[in-house]
C-alpha cells in the first residue's frame, strides 16, 4: 500500500514551498491578483493611439501571466500530491477560474489590435519601441482570419470553464475515484494502482502480468458508456472551437497556431503505416525470444533477456543521468546536478492518492518541478532522464529568453526529453561489454521507440479517426470506440500478437486523448531527438552548440524553424524514415548479441 503523504521524507518531496512558503501566502496573493487582473481593461480603446500603448498592454499582460503562473503552479502541484485533498482541489479550481476571468477581461486585446488600420499597425510593429515583441505581434497578425470580434472573444472566454468539464471529470475519475483492488502474488494480495501497474507488466511471472493487465482494464470497462460520453464531449469541445474560429477541421485548428502544416501529421501516420513490417519484425523476434506459442499484449513490455532485470535506487538513476549529460557542457551538467541534489526539483515516490504518471512543470518565475512515481525499474530511471530533459529545456529557455518567449511550444517539448533518454541508454551501453546486459539495454531502447514512436503514432491515428467521426456527426459510442481501437491494434501489432479483448477499452484510460492532437508530438519528437542525438554523437562543438541553441530558443521562432536551425527538417519524411531505419538496425544488433532459436 502506498505511504501517506506526510510519511514521505522532505528530501524526497519537491520544493513547492519555494513558490509560496505557506498556503496563507498563496491565498493572500490570489486575493491581490483577483483585483489586479482588472487593470488589463485600462487599455481598451487605446491600442490604436500609439506603439507605447501597445507596449504597455503587452507588459501588463506579461506581468499578470507571470503572477498567474506562480498561483497555478502551486495549486496544481499541491492538488497532484493528493488528488483527494479538498483544499487543494479548491485552490486548483480557483486558479482555473481566475485564468478564465483573465482571459475574459483581456479578450479584447487581439481583436482591437487587429482592427488597427494595416499600414499603421505595421508601422507600430516595426518601431524600436516594440522591437522585442515583433515576432510575438507578427504571430498575432497571422491569426486575423481566425480571430473573432471583441464580444465574441469574450463569450468564448466565458465558456472556457464549462468547456473544460469533460477533461476535469475524466481526471477526477481516473486519479481519485477508480480503485483497482488487488492481485494475488505468492498467496499475498498486492494492491494494483496506476503507479504499480507497469511494474506488474514487467514481472517475470506471466500470471501476474495477465492478472494486472486484465484487472486494470476491466475496471475501466465497468464504466464504458461514461468514458465514451466524456471523450465524445471533449472532442465536441475541440470541434466547437475549430468551427467558431473558421478552421476547416480540428486538426488544422490545433496545428495552425504553431505554423505546422497538417501534412506533418498525416505524413507521420502514412510513413509509419508503410513501414509497419519493421515493427512486426521486432514483435516476431520477441515472440521467439520469449519462447511463447502466443505473444499476448501483456507480454510486450517485459525485458526478455534472462536474468538481466535492472533495478535502480533514485540516487543510482540520478548518477547515471548526470554522467550521461556531461557531453552537453558544464552549465547543463551543473544546473541539473544542483536541481536534483540541492534544490529539490523532484517529487520522487508514490503516495496515497498522488497523481499517476510523471511530468515536468513550472513557470517562468519558479524552478522546474518533476513529479515521479519512482519504483526502481529501468523504465523509472529512464523516466527521470526524460523529465529532467523537459526541466532543463525549461531552465535554459527561461535563462536565455525574455518572458514573452520564455516557454517552448508543445511540438518541441518531447525532443529534449527523448534526447536525454537516448543519452541515458547510450551511457549504460558504454558501461558494459557483457552481451546479455547489452541485449537487455538494446531491448529497452527498442521498447522505448516502440512505445514512443509506433504506439504514439497508433494513438495519433486513433485521435484523427475520432475527430473525423465527430466532425461528420457520428457520435463516439462505446461500441464504435472499441471496434476502431481494436482494428488499430490488429494492424500495428500484426499477426504475431494475440489482441486481447481487454485492449478494446484502453482508449478510456489515455488522458492525452483529451489534449487535442497532442500525442503525435511524441512520435515527431523522438524522430527529431534521434536525429539530433546522432548529430551530437557524430559531430563536435558546433553540433553540441546547435543543440544547446535549440534548448535556449524558447518561443522566439516557429517550432519547425527552431528545429531547422538545429539541423533537422520535420517537413520532410526523412526523420521519420530514419527513425524506422534506426529501429531496424537495433533489431539487427540485438539478433547478433542475443541468439534465439
């Protein structure tokens, strides 16, 4: 059974008190902020008067966004420590609501800016007064065809809280209300939780893997209609937003603001589909290596190299990670070391009612924070490397960019994290010549790519399908979702894997399907990361500097341009094709060091 929150050692908890020392201080700052947000209305009707008025409005907006960032980061991290804590759930709701209120009050800014006569607006944007904000303003001008009137934008802002309902209810069900019971291990009943589920999937005892897989998914299948309704409601929210903003469809609406052509999304799916035989080749190898007559879905996660299960304490994982990133220079290494060892960036271990999974968070005026549910597996150690990649991306961006560009687009987020995973596994491989250990690590690397590249592409295809259904007035029913999800599993896993019935409900447990075309970025991200990793490992100072430049770029350019500056062109199918080739080369390398009959 997970520990209570109060029983976790202080050094194993993240340093959220560095944002606000006490809850009372958060409440005080929240009350002040509630009054301050009204100041954003002072610029209404004045933006056309001068570039100075535009500058003042931008700076006030940044000031308020920075204060909201601190309030929200504190609220959501405290809530995630214990998702049943009513106090912090209230803080989170208050932070969300005031965010909606700020959106409402500031909703006039973009329409009013875009209503300025074009030649005058261009003159303002090109002035020295607004030099720092030129790219930011050019991005706004680009949105003119999809920006509504002042009154309409206010209505959209007011609707924000209601339109978030499906996502919020899913989170409450998934993280707090669902209890998975226990599974029998050596005649002892062991609790099944989100955090422990993966550790059971990599257990050597196939009966434990099967029991965990079935019990976990069957819990979701007790509420299939509810989960289908929630997902249907969320996709309708995406459709509503795309329609009112005059986009062709939800995909175009989601990708437009980062200037990513929809062909990047469809090219990913098409390229992976045309090369799916490489994934089937790996699964065939896995089946033979495990000596199974039937390879089931609960068999595809466990390392199949005998007696090479790797366990890590948190400190051991941290040490390997720090060794791995030394190639990136003193600044990167020393700041990450300080964050992990002294500044308490990380909330390390699972506790009762803690949010499942892992993430990196923070805002411009806080340190990065990492939520983990660390259980000592190789996957947990690699997750630390992954989230540390996010955190250092945030650190470098905030250090080298002003607040207006002090974050990075989601499209780039998974690049830095996956790059760190590649460094981590590369370091472990460099430490051993033992064939079995190497086979174990190569298998792990293959699984990382299978899960992040192939699996997320399957998710992306499912996400495209469900949006297309709703866009064509086809409701997302339980039976439709199960049928379509099964078809995708059958295609991606191929004839070497038995598609267990329980997988038909897996869509119900994937929070990313609520994020509006998010998951494809894992697949494009790992492709870009592998390309950058290979450039750094085969190159010299220039290639390292190019990568560090990528980390420092923030939002100062469109994401595809930032990647091009670093040496990767994601408008071409080549990074996707090269990832498939890299995956195939790892299969061949594994077959050389790990012979199967």
